[in-house]
């Protein structure tokens, strides 16, 4: 990752700007922003960053999904805005280079806490006419080593309250998951305390790389499909 990108990422981690109106660098031109609304396309992908809202949670391991959606928003050159439901912040756009647009994408950060975010996700899926096979959850994973990434479709919740809430509200778990490993807590530290604690300073360079790679994996999944994404990213 280039030094300028790393500085931007660390700035987001230490002093994040959360909520509607949060701005990513290099905004798109007016013409690019005035594309047809994503809601008009039934094939839009809904990419949900799992986490807890508010600056007090921003640096927590449980919020790595937010960090990845921040990176994707930066790549789109777009802004977080409040969805009309008032239950989530969203970014709408297209993947792909100018002139050769790829899949339509809706990035989402529910405003509910982790164990209640399924309701807002269901509302967004209904609004954007997104089926379960076009939903992607980005989340932390205890049973994967820190710095490692796994991509899959379907499965249980493995004790993750955000996944449990999504499965319950959406009526099943057959959505895609981009799983960012955080590893198990050291010693006898409680799991809840571990996931709700900040990354150590010594971990931040590797975290920045993991976030960048996870964003790459989301883009690959939406453009090239699951099999190719797993071949490339499931290290």
C-alpha cells in the first residue's frame, strides 16, 4: 500500500468521520454523480459493513466491516449519506473504469448496533430490490488468523451477533461473506472484551493491508464470481 493511502487509512482509524455526509477523497465529477439511481436497477449488489455505530466503536476489531466499506467508498469517490429510511448510511455507485461501468453497488452501514442490524439490512434489500444472492456481509472472524481473509457463501453465524441478526431478518444465511480474520483473544481475555477493543498500534500496518485486500475481494466477487475470488483470496 502506498504511503499516502496508508496515511489516509490511519487517519480514518484514529479520527473517523462517521454518519451521513462523511466524505471520501477525490469526489467524482457532477456528471458521474448524476447517474441513474441505483434503485432503478434490480441487479444492484448490497454490500454491508458490519459494525457498531458511533466514534467510540470506530477502532474496534468488531468494526473492520466499516473500515472496508470506507475503503470501497473512497475508491468510488463518493459520499456517505443518510438513507431515506433513516436506519443506515449508504453509498451508491458502479464498479469499473469510466466508460466501461460494471455492477451497480450499494454500500451500507446500518445505524443499529450489531445484534439488531438485520432489520435495517432487510429494509435496504427491499428498497433496492436486492435478492439474497446479491447481499454481501463484511465482518470480523475470530476463527481466522489476523491479517488473513476468507470469502464464502452461506453458512451459520459462528456466534457472530451481526450475522445472526442478518440471518434472522433476511430469512436465511445464503448470502456472501467476506471474513476478515482477527484471531482469538490472547490468554484468558473475554471474547466480547477482545472484539470490542481497539487494534494495537503495532497491528495497524497489517490492518491497512487487510482492509485493502478485503476491498479488492469484494470487487472481485461482484465482477468475477465466487470461485475466482476464492482462488485468489482464500489464502
